[in-house]
C-alpha cells in the first residue's frame, strides 16, 4: 500500500481518535479520557503530530509533546501494522523533536507488548516502571544520533 507521512492537522483528529480506539494493545481504559480537544492542544500548541496517509485514510499517527518532553502517542491501525508505518512515524517525530534543541525524551507503554519490543529495537532504554505498571523508556539526543553509527538504522539516507 502506498502512503506518505505528513504533519497532522485539526482536520485529522476524528481519524486519529478512530485509530486510538481501534488498537489491540495499550487500550484506553476509558476512551473519553483523551478528548478531541486534548488532541488539538497536543498537535497545535504543546508539540506536533504526524500522520501516515493513503488515499485520504490515516493509517497511523504520532504525537510529540515538547512541554513534558514526552512522546504522547504512536499508534498504527491494526489493519496496517507490520508495514514499517510505525517506524517512519517514529523517525519523523524524533528527528523533529531533537531538531528543536531537546536533549532527552521519555514515553511509557504497557509491559509485554509489541510496542515495548519496538521501542527497545529503536534504542530506547528501559528506565523503570510507572505507578500504573507501564514501562518507562527514555532516549537522549546522543542515543538517537548514534543509532546510525552502529548500523542499526534500516532507513539510512544515502
């Protein structure tokens, strides 16, 4: 399937919410906890979001929060997993984030999920657990920049 990555906008929020509610892992205990207004604030004021798009359908999204030095979200619709979409969203988001002069970022995810394995494969470091039981991961700008030197980035630029 052909798709491209672009910056998210307010008009994408309905599809972002649709994907967030469709995931099979890291399911929200109460979907109403993440409102459309929350999404709008995160993609327009606190940070930025990206979407993977194919023929006007959003396949996945990622959102970075500059205020809390946090990856607020990275999700791919279950029908479009394992196609490299998550990695491309991840890389676009972290390149932008660290280009803002940031030196450190964190995220959390449920333990024993594919997401946890994905973050480890992308050189995130486990740094503990949060009170809710999620694993906390951290990444520094140096770790992000050094990943290509180690030959571990499959999307190297020529």
